[in-house]
């Protein structure tokens, strides 16, 4: 007898397949310009000396930028998403931060440092961006400005406050302690390296070189005209902006670099890296000739014949000399001298050097004191009006003389037929200052 077949389970009819519909396009986030400009207005209110620069920035909407970034032509590239998620108070602080990169010429300084120190690659430019941020963020916030999230300060890297980008670059490298800063990108205006979103020198919305200089001058004028309203870092910047590099300053820097690079200057033997000749002498390790940073002593004429304006100019020259030897302040000593030599001062900040004196002039004492200092200098730089006796013999190191412009009193003396000028000796490199 056959087994009856099992009853079939009725099959439900298949659900109709909905026709494929493409996903609705997501509308791109629109830049909230009202919020962005309100933040800029807040920044200008709490930092009025930066108002000219803040309103000179040309806003360019860009979805390639992670946050906000600037280029050397004073364009500010802004991410709509970043503006949307960032509180207005933080945006105001970011405005101040970005314009600070341009005012302090971090792009130009970054290119110069890269050329001088052979720094190449995106990693080195990131280090420059971090160092530039440390220079800015040290005293940028507070007094009405909140600190933005992720802002890096010198203390975050165990660095001392109050230094410049070039100084910070020498004091840290990239590593595990900087991984959290890999996102940092303030644009080509912060380190000089072009970005994919840059419009370039011929693009729209950029400022000309003359317009950029005018903005810097107006900001510096506002800071100098209201002393005490800006942090010390901005006051220092404003003072230097009012004394831009001049041809004679470039000549002085070139003379110092030439003297520091001369034969025997800044060189010594070291076993830290064996000489290549050691390969030809098995079992013998020969020292290699290594270049060390040159030591420079600056003798400043503080006699009564030197005016206060010339002494102020001398301090600016000390800063220029420091840059000429690679920014190594520890390698520059300052020696005020009139008829007697005073103590050699280590250079921490040019404005903190006491220029004592005011009597007669005899820089021979300054030469003797400088040559007795330890470590001995590789180069001696003399800043003087020239009315001084000079050593009879050539010093044991190279000498550069910066001569201040002759005052009307000295010109009258020179018209006297009995006047005998005291010219610098022929063994000194002479540069006219002013």
C-alpha cells in the first residue's frame, strides 16, 4: 500500500520587487558665512590692533581644507564642515591664529630655514607648522579669546615659552609624542609649502605685495602707538616691522657669515665621526674635521659720541647678527665699551642687554676683553661711529666693523683742515650702517 504523499505547504506569492531607485543626493554643506564673519568681528573687538589684518583676509570656501588655512597671498581657505561644528568663540581664536602666520611671515621664514638647514619633505614642513604654532599660541589666547581645541603650545612639547619658530625647530623632532598633531595644517602661509587647494599667485582674491606690506605696517603702527595693549611677542614683532631689512644690513650679515665661514673658523677635530681616511689604515681611528657653530663677540661703542638712536640701531644689528650665524643666541656675546671694556653679556634677548658707558672712546680695551673671553671668538663685530683708536696689530680672529652714519657734528669736524679722521684698519671688513 503506498504511503500517501505529504501535504504541500502553500507557497506565498513572492513580494513584488521594487524598482531600483538611486539614493537621493546629499546636499553639500553650505558655508555659514554669517557665523564666520561674526567670529571675525569678535576677534577684531578683542584684538583691535589686528583688525586691519583680519578684514584684509580674503575668504575662499574649500572642502579640501581640514579646518582653516592661509596662503602667502592672504587668502583664507575655510572648510564649511569645520565652521558648522565649531563654536563661534573658537572660530574667533582661529581667525587670530591664522592671520598671525601671515603677519609674522612664517611662509617666508620657513622657506629660508628650509634652504639654510637642508630641510625637505612634508614631515619637515609639518615641524615648521608646529614650531610656528608654538611661537603664536604662546601668548595669543586669553583676554577675550578662548583656546581652540587642539591648539599646540610650547609647554605641550616641554619647550620654553617666548621663543621664535627657528628656535623651536632646533628643539624637537617628530615622533610618538607628536602623532596627535599629524592633522595640523595651517596651509602654505604657515610653512611655505604649496597646497593642492592654493589658487596661486595669479588666482583671484589675493593681495599684492604692496597691499600686504601696507597691512603689516598698519598693524605694527597700531601696536607701537598703544604700548601695553599687545603681548610682548607682538610688541617685539612690531618693533622689527618698523625697521625692515635694508641693504646695509644684508651686507653686514653677509660679512659676518663670510668671516664665520673663513678658514679655521668654527672647525675642530672630533672622534664622534671617524674620518674617511680611517678606512685605509686598519686598526687606526682618525678624527674628522667637524664644523661647529661660530662664536661671535659684538663690541658696541657706548661712548658719548654715539647717540641713543645709534645704540638702538646697534641692538637691532645684534639680532641681525644672531640670524646671520644660524639663530644660535648662545654663540653670540655682547660687550659694551667706551674708554673701558665692560662684561661680555650672553645674548638672550637684544632688548635686555645693558648698554653701559657714556665716556670717552677707546675700543682697544674692548678688543682685548673680547679676545680674553672663553670660549674665544671666531669673529669680532664692532658697531661704532669710528672715532676711536684701533689696535696696532691684527686680532687673532676675523673682524667686521659696522660704521654708523656720520652725524652733522662729525661732518663739521671733517671740514676742519686740521682734523685727522681715525679710519678703521685695513685688516677689518667695513660696512657702512644707515
